[in-house]
C-alpha cells in the first residue's frame, strides 16, 4: 500500500479558517480504504462553540458518515498538534493514526502538555506521525497571529 499524505488538504482548510478569522487549523479524516470522509477547519468563533476544533468537526462528520462512534482504521491529518480535548476524542474514536504538522508547545496534548496518549487511563493509543509539512503549518499560524498583533 502506498502512503498518500492529505496534509495539503488540511493546510487548505487551515487557510480557509484563517480567512474566516478562526485560528488557522485544518483537518482531514481518511477511511481505512483511503477515502476522504471529512475536511474541516476550526469554527469555534463561527459556531460559538469552544469544542468546534477542526479535529472534533471531522471526527463528528466521520462518525456520522460511517454510522459509528468508532473510527478504527481511520487516519486523521491535522496541521497542528491536537490539544488535550482533541487527543481525548481521537482516543475515544479509536483512530488508527494521527498525522500532524506543527508542534504546539503551549497547548498541545500529544507530544507536549497533557500527553494524553501516554496516560494509563487512555484506552486507545493511535500511531502518531509528526512534522508533516510542519514549516508550512507553523508559518500559517505565525502569519495569522502576526496580523492579529499588528506586527
């Protein structure tokens, strides 16, 4: 089986989120067969929902598409290291793999901060692949926040 990254699709969603005034994070959920189930960017401000992170939105859409709360075999591509909330949802959904771009030392929940997957209470630990298109993902975030600060 050939590996196909969907990070460019996630980055496109991040750019769209940033254009809407959202923190520019994008995600793509892919079925075990390689079919894209959902693509989304952050929508916390638009939906007035603090849980409307890109990861949460694609997990919800993927669960609806497959008719199951378990997404075994599915792969999540996300431009930024998932926070603790999203990492918890990833574990609960039983995703097979999480591929992310930029590290998030401030709010990450995978390699930084809470490190959700390393806790004994975590019932499922997906494979984690980090650093995919990390420079582009980081630059997207940097430019967004630079514009917000007026620098």
